[in-house]
C-alpha cells in the first residue's frame, strides 16, 4: 500500500541531510551530501539527495529547512548566513528539477519546533518556544500549534537579544547577544576565560589541554570534560545554565509560554545544565513565585527534528491547497 510520504531536507552549513518521512514522523530512508559554496552547486546537491530518495519512494512533496531569513509563503530565501542564497526562489528552482514537485522552504528552528509539536516534547502545548542551542541560538514560537513568523519571516530572533551591554562581540555586529553566552560557541569562550584566570592546572585536564593547544577547547570538548568531572568544564557548563535561565526569563516576559523546549546540538548535554537553568529562570522571571512557571524540557527528536518538521510542513501545505 502506498504511504503518504514526503521528504524533509536539512540544509546546513556543512552538510545537506534528507529523509523520507511518513505521517507518524518516522524517517524511513535517508541521504546526505556535503554543502557546496555556490547557488548552482547547492541546488544540485539538494536535487541529488531528493532525486536519490524519490527514486526509491513515491514522494508527494518536499520541505527544505535552513537557518536564515525565509519568505515561506513565496518559497524565497532572503538571506542565509552560512549559505550562498540571496533573494533566491529556492522552492521553485528545486521543484522545477522534478517536474513541478511541490516544495516548501522554512527556517530550521521553525521546522524543528513543528516536529516537536507533532511528535515530540511539545505535544499538546498551547504556547511553546523552541530554543535551539548550537553554534548560536535558533528560536521558534508556536501559538496554538501554529508557527509565528512575524511580518517578514524573521521572528523570533531570540539569540540576538542583548543581555550584556558592551559584552562579547557577536557576528551579527552587536555586542552582548544572548547566544554569545549561551551556545556551543559560548561554552568554549567561557571555558577559555576561566582557564586564563587559573594560575596552575590543578586537577583540570582541560587546562592542560589548552596549554598544549588552545584550539582543542571547543564546546563539544568542554561538555565531554564536564561529564568526566573536570572542575573548569563543569563551572563553564553551570555558567551556560545560568545564562539559559536568564534568557528564558526574558522570553517568558514577552511570550508567556506554557512550555520551552531546548533543542540543538548542545541539548545532548542538557542533563548537565537544565536544572541550573530552571532554578535561575524561576528566581529571576518577573513575578517569580506569583505566576505559573513555564515547563522547560529537552527536545526529543534530536538531530532529526528539522528533517521531520520540514517533511511534515510539506505534507500539511500540500493538504491545505
């Protein structure tokens, strides 16, 4: 029996990952390719993985998820910081390569939030915010199960809320953005600051590694060292938890969500910092002690969320036509 199948494609800065997804959010097959640096090569790479999957499955539509400014109704990518597209009609271009296959384009955090709402940690939530902690912070807002994109498809750009005036420099051009203190990049930066203040290595393996090669102090390495009990790494992870709670208090003041889902690559270390974040959030949110606190959960779908969400959005968009 033919199943109602769609393809989701997560177009990242280093790889293009695609999956065939069924109505239950299950990935039945997958394909991937490196991310090229030009429009034509990138679209060829996407067409390659989509073509590979359509050759094996009866697919009805495809969805693309990426970090950037997306005009979802028109299928345009206005700007993507890690990709070459600028005001590009991506949905039309990809669809034309497959004889008019319906294609939709969406922000990757929005796609992940939709997947968590349908199949994961945000199921049943009325107003939910997804915070994707990775190299920076991606964010999405769901109201009554529907995505909120803002007037120009940019909202909510929560990672660039300024939390420290004249703080750490951010690639966006500002200083003190939330993602400079709460992300994988921030975790490494905090650990390096703590290491520079240490006179002697003591029991910290991370300090000794940094002395040999400062480039080894990455967010991933700090998280691993924290799991191993390294005192500097554990302090850096606690600091990330506090900044997560601080930012979530601002988010709660604006959106008053009943649920916050923490996703992205850093969420794999959530057991190390989520309690700290919850406790700090509960202390500093406006009206603390006199309002229902938002539930704060780790995402369930992990690295597959954007693929599942993009495929789900493609299916729902097709059904609404």
